[in-house]
């Protein structure tokens, strides 16, 4: 199937606004990457029937910023399309990641609280983006629903010149649907275990003004939660797009209000592993722990197509995010002594963050002789203004860890204080980041591709410690002692870069090699003192082969990687910090195959050797595994579409997730959460405009763990079932 012009592609998009979950997926056909680079991603994938494929080599991703198809990128980028998200019945980014839809990615890591969106890629911290804009806070950022999300893109390894000051693990980018010129609407309602109810809907179409289209997405949900971890969410996202002359102007507002229940202790460690022989719902966390957040993000973009050779993208985003929570302090204060859990504490924290992000990106297309260039140039200004206040209260001991009963009854009964043994702060962090950058995607020939980028950053940050009675002095991540009442500043000007080559040896085999260096300016409310320390740095080498067989029906991506992370601030005791280096070496593979026109299989495997390589403050940590990093991960998702009683539209699926054991880190006693193998089933029926699905998770009702924390490990959900009904008209 081919698209000779944009109009036909857009028509295909309107005719299939959101492909029904149970619709038969036709065999893929190859298309020239240059053709697909000129049309809507949604139109290309939906019309070609590829909206269930993670490794579609013709998919054009937003994280490339040059309109480059996956098959031409000398790096690991994977896409979770809407089709898979709908089949699995997931409604949040956390669920999408925990379902194993991307190789090398897992939930959790240092400072994870169990309710925030906190992820690891290749054993290192990742950052989340909305349509290319950062969340701001790297630890306590907003949670993400999948309202209006068309796909999730995952860039593995340092982003370097692509996404700015980036964590060493990589980036997770949510891409939203844009308004349509043809009126249509749809919705989804889900109900299931633990009192879970989720509902969402959208409407899109023309406004009556020439070239001006709209889309409105709205959703709400609530759940009592397994282990009584209740949550709710309300969100609305209006979007306007105006095509006028050579401009495509888009304005959207995403407003969200949410509540979650922290469970920082989870199942506490006892004799090196999460405690056994206790009920599934045994709780060590405070019964009234609670987290409430809200965020509003306004985005304005202008795509100005001056000519076939130059497009100028102006992009502006402003986000206001607040997060207020009571959560048990996950630190080495809490200890098991005999059968008693002592040293329990509760933190009261209030964060308020304003983030302004402006990006100016001219994209040039030109040739030097027979060599074609797509040159991204850019300037970015990022301003972040954070106020964070916290205090800590002591809690009563739990006398019998095998029959736990937290005896605290209310917030009013607690005494929150500031002391050397009680974490506290009243801080103001203000940052201005300036960047200029360029990335050149070079098509030397149809087979030989080169990609190179460079980015110059200027990080200017100030930290003001407003006086708090009893507050102890703290340490920044360059060893500076911080005294309350003072303001400290930090200025850095690092240079990031990346380079990669790719060669299509045959139509079905494409080896590539890439190297990338990036710098991370620490900015988060969890460890705000680190904002005025030297930035972290990361260096990645990657060697891979992309395989595409039988006209793209079988796509296999394989990669070897080596990522080094330096100057990492890591807690290792009561209010103490170690500055270490980490390294992850490993291999990963992901298979995306249409075994028959009705049978689709997606599978991935990751093996990674993550170790602390340098730690002068804690020499014993060298050679140990960082917190929350499994050595092996393997995932399978397969669906089969069939007819029953002479009626087409039925489908069945199965998902298997394996994760090896994970440690809580050397500094925290080096306990382990065991490995897990979880099986899930899915059944459904779909007509062209509506469908129904049943998802059954953890069918064998195993007790397993999704992440490790300092004091305990987070439990995964037991046997659960959810029914989803969706419609698109």
C-alpha cells in the first residue's frame, strides 16, 4: 500500500480514527521511508494496519525530531502503539511499562515511592516527556494517564542533542492525538477488580472556521486498589489546530487532578527477602498515607513550512504542578529488631513547581551533491521554579511483624519536626537552562546513513534554604556543606554529543553503531540539594542489527550496549550521601512478527550486568548491583483473531512477564526481591465501530514484586479481571 500524497493519508486517518481492537491486522507491505516521512504517523500506521507493531521500521517518531523512520535511526527507539495499549486494557503509563511492552525498561529505582512515574532504562534513571516537553521534576513529577495518547515512544540511552539535559537511562515520550478535519467521537469504559472504574471519551472535528479543527479528550477513574491502595484521577484535554497559509498552529491544555495511596514500606525485608508467611494485605505503612497532585500544562506550537527545504518549529510549554503527600520515610531509620519494626517515620511534603520551556527548531532539508541532509538546528530556554517544604514525624513501632497493626490513628496525633534524625526542608530552587544544538541525519546513499549531533548547555541554578528551627546542615553532591538561611548557586556549561552510522547490507539486515555523551542537571524536590552540585554524565556505546524479513512481517531488533553513569548521588545511611559511578553492560532483542494475517507476536528479552564501579565513600559498594535493577527481563504478548459460529471479530491473547530478582542496594542492607513469572489472558470481540474485551491478570494468583525500595518491596496485583467496552464513530 502506498500514499502518493498527503490528502490520501489524511483521508485514511479520518476513516480509521482509532482502529477497533479486534479488527484483523492485514499483512504489512513495504513503503519508501521518504514517502512515509511526509505524512501523518497515525495515517501511515493505521492505514497500513500496523497499529499493533512496536518495531515497525517505517514508523516516524517524534523523538527523532528529523522525521526519520525507525529503520533509519542508528539507535534503539521503540514505540508502543495505541492498538497494543487498548488490547491490554491499560489506562496509565505505569501499566504500559510494567506490562513489558519495551525491552530494557522496568518500573522503580532509587527514590521511587510506588505512586509516581519512576522508571529505569538499561538499569539507569529515565525521564518522562509529554509531546517532547519535560515533566520538570525528575523524581516527584506528575503521574500520566493515557488519555488522548496515540503512542508511547522510548529512546534508550542518553538523549544528548535530542531532548536536552537528559537522564542517562533514556527518555519516555507520550505522543497525543491531534484534531481531525472530520467529525467523529468515541469512548471507553472499564470496570473490574478492586472497585476499579475508568471512563474516557473524545470528540473531534471542524469548528466551521476554515482550517481550524478541535479535539477534546476527557476522562475519570477510581479504584479501591489491591492492598487498599485507593486512587482516583480526573483529566480533561482540549486541543485546537489551525492550518492557515504556511503555518500549522496548535494550542492544547492538559489539566489533571489525581490522588494515590503511597505504600513506601510495601512488604518489609526479613532475613534478606520480603517477609513471608504473612497475608497479602499485611500493611506496614501508615493507614492514612495519602498523595494528592494536580497539574496544568498549556502548549502552543507553530509549524511554519517556509519551503520544501526549511520548516521552522516554534514550541512553547508552561506547566504548573503541585504534589502534597504523607508518605512513610523509606530510609535506613526503619529496622527490624527481633519481631519488631522500629524507627518508623512519616513525611509531610508539599511541592509546587512551575516550568516554562521554549524551543525554536529550524529544520533544513538540502543536498550536497548526491548526499541528502535533514539538519535539525535549535535553541531551547527552560525555566524551573520549585518550592518544596517537608517535615518528619516519628511513628509507633509495629510490635509483631507477622501480624502487623500500625497503631497511629490520625495526622493530628503526630508531631512533625526538624532535626538531624528527621528529614526536613523549606527550600526554593530556581533554574535557567539555555541550549543551542544541531543534529544532522545524513542519507549518504539509500543504504548508508549517518547521524551526528552536538548540544551546548548552560545550567544556572540557585538554591535558597529558608530557615527552619532545628534543621541540620546538609551536603550538596560536590561535598559543599549547606547552611540554612543561605543561597547557593551553580553554573555549568557542558557539551553533549552523539554519533551513529547505519548500513543496509541487504534489504533484510541493517547493522548500526552509535555513541552518545550527555549531561544531567539534577532538578527534583526529593534531593533538591543536588541541584547545585556538578551535573551527572553518561556515556553509551551501542552496537546493533535491525532485521526485517518477508516484506516487514518479521522484524527483529538486536543490540549490545555499554552505558556508564558518573557522579551519582546515592543515599547510604541516615542523612548521608555517597557519590559513585555505575555501569551497565548488556544485550537486548525484540521480535515483532505477523506469523499469519491473524496471529501477531511481540516478544523481547534483556540481559544486563549493572554494577557500581566507583564509590569512595562506601568502598564496599563497588561491584554490587544498584537498587531495583533486574539482571534479566523477558516478555511475550501474542494475539490471535478468529471466527466463531461463523462470525468474525473474535480475538484471544496471552501475556507472559518474567523478571529476575532485584536488590535494594548495598547501602540499604542488600536485601532481594525474588524473581517472578506472571501469566495473563485476554479475550474480546470487535465490530468496526465498537468492541468489548476481558483482561485477566496474574491468572495463577502469584505473589510477586514490581520494584524494590529501601525498607521493603512493592507487591504486584493478585488475580484480577477487567472488562472494557469501547466505541468509535
